[in-house]
């Protein structure tokens, strides 16, 4: 169950990003190890121009940077991401998965010791796992056991980044969820639908028309990663 987030509460659980990464690691890595090289070459709708392998290489590189504290100027820019992927072009798919597993195992403790500025990386990694699941035709994209933790992170990060306030009535959760900054001087928007679609909207991923209701805001206004 996801409880209603207090608009005035901004308390951070430093262990939450690591828990989210661990849950996703235990689900995703065994799945990837059963897949063929052809599967890694599949295109991803969520990341145009990137294959499954490209998404995984980007995700593993980002976590390695966290673990090794490598944050040079321009890190995580599109150009930096492309370089990280290119640097892994000669790697086997298995090696990319190995690096991803290590990162998902070790990055949580590093993130926990920070002031929260790296928490969004854990959320982004979880979203990329959804991108991969969708490209592979697997169920549970942007859902699964990590979803409650992802929603908690999403609510806090959307608040910290000053996004518009939004009241979400989730079909698959008992209690509503409050997101965004209530001090932004704007009447909260209203979302009705399932939690996975809400995640898609905040991550700027494709959504199915008619699968949700959104009033008082445009889709693009929710995107955390634009």
C-alpha cells in the first residue's frame, strides 16, 4: 500500500534508493541472462535510437560512475551517455550485464551516504529496467515489486524539483498519492489511472491513449527527465 504523501513532509530515507536497486537487480539480471544476443539488439520505443543493449550499457555505466565517484563536467549529458555506450561497444552482452549487476549491488550504499542528489539515479535505473522489459515483451514494465519504492522516490523528487502539484488516484493502490510542490501557487492537477502509467508520464515514456485521466496539467509538464 502507498500512503498519501504529506505535502509538507520532505523526509528522506537514505536506504530507499538501494532497496529499489536491489529489488530490480534480483528480478532483471536473471531475466537478462536467459536472453539471446538478438534480444539485446532489439530497439526500445522509450529511448529512440537505442537498443536494449544500449539502454543496459548506459544504465551500467551510470551506476559504475556512482560507485567509483566519477562525475566529470558534463556527466549524464546526452553526449556523455553516448560516449559511455561507445566505450562498451567491444564488450560482450554478458560483460555489460555483469557491470550492471555490480552497479545495482554496490551503488545503493554510496547513494545512501549522499545528501539525496543521487537518488534520482536509482529511480532512473528502475525506469530503464521498465524500458528493457517493454522492449523484450516482458510483463511488469514500470511496475513489479519495486513500484511502491519508486512511487515514494517519485513523490519526493517531483517535490524537490518544483514540479506542479498533482493528486493521483491510483486504480491499483488503496490510497491517493500527492506529487509535486504544493508551494508552487497552483491548484493541484488530478490524475486517475494505474500507477505504471503515472510513472510513464513522469518519465516521459509513451502512454496508451484513453488509459488514464489527467486534468489541470499537460502530459509534458510532468516529465522529470526533460
